[in-house]
């Protein structure tokens, strides 16, 4: 289980970074896309960040138990 979570953490971090990058780019350019999607992108980034932090916490809990712990 900890290997799966360890694999998912970089994916969650990359997803967060991509959403953040798209949001910053759209706000920098302005226009209709930014006006229409800026709040949606912010909510998506916060959700992706929450997932990434949750995965990190789960990983730390799993690793902290040590080998052979029940």
C-alpha cells in the first residue's frame, strides 16, 4: 500500500503544479477565459493540494508503523 501511495504523490504534486500554472497563465493573459475560469481553477488547485497533502500524510502514517507492524 505504501508503494502505491508513494507512486501517487508525485502525480498529485504535478497535477497541482499544472493547475497552478494554467491559472497563473490565464490571469496574466486576462480575457474571457480568465474571467470565466479563474475561480474554478482556484478551487481545482485547492482540491488537488488537499489530495496531495492527504496522500503525504497517509504515506507518513504507513511508513511510521515500520516493517511488520500490525
